[in-house]
């Protein structure tokens, strides 16, 4: 799924790579919802009229009996504010936008979503200095204490619908809101 912004060089590049690998590309103009299995819907939202490629990232919202997860790509404050106005429900898990950049994770966005858990997907010692200390402080204000997981310090974080696994050395932390076999 790509933003319906075919004139953008990066979108065109990703579409070409997909085509070379015989992967079907679906473009998200504004909103697209699909069923993912028996228990989950995936709603994709995209604000393509934005000139900033980061702000036209596809925002993925997984919603099911087991919980609600938002994967917002690289959106920054402009798209966060729009999303917070369009979507007003609390979520269970948020992967922070734009790797915890100081251009994202606004108070309004975080307060609206009020995630129980947050994941920051970021490389150790990255050249951009992500995540921003200011963003970490903001996220800490709107999540349950101790529920921020950073890939640069926790290692791989894997999500399986309804479960969050954080692998840190020999420790495995598991979150499961609802067992789907019940």
C-alpha cells in the first residue's frame, strides 16, 4: 500500500521496486479499509494533498477484538493533528511516527490516542539523533509507566495481532489483551 502520490519520486521508486518483484501495489487516496483475517480490520489513511512526503505516509490502524494498534509511518505534526481530529479513540499500541523525531509525536496526537504501549523503531547511534529526548518525555506523559520500547536498546520488537513481544537479551516481555482462542 502506497500513498496515491504517484508524482512523488520516492512513491514512484517504491512502486517500481514492487513491480520488479511482481508485487501488486494498491494506492491509498484518502482511506481504505480491508479485513485481515477473522478478527481484525486494517484501515489505512493517507493525507496525500500534503507537499511533505513524510506527511503523506500511509497511516495503518489495526482494530480487532484483541485491541487497537496504530502504525503511522513517518508522519509529522501536520498529519498527526489531522489524524487526531479524524480518529478520537484510545489505542493499545503506537509505533511512534518518524522514529521519534522532534517533528512528530505532538501532545495533541499522543493525548488523543493515549497509547498503553509505545514502540520507537530506531537504529542505535543513528545520524539523526532519533529519538528526540523531548519526544520521549512527551510519550512518557501519555503512556503507562515503563511501557516504551526502543529497538536501539530493547532489540527486535515483534508484534503478533493481540500480542507484543520485546526481546531483550534473555528476557521476553509479552503483552496480550485478549486471547483469540477464547
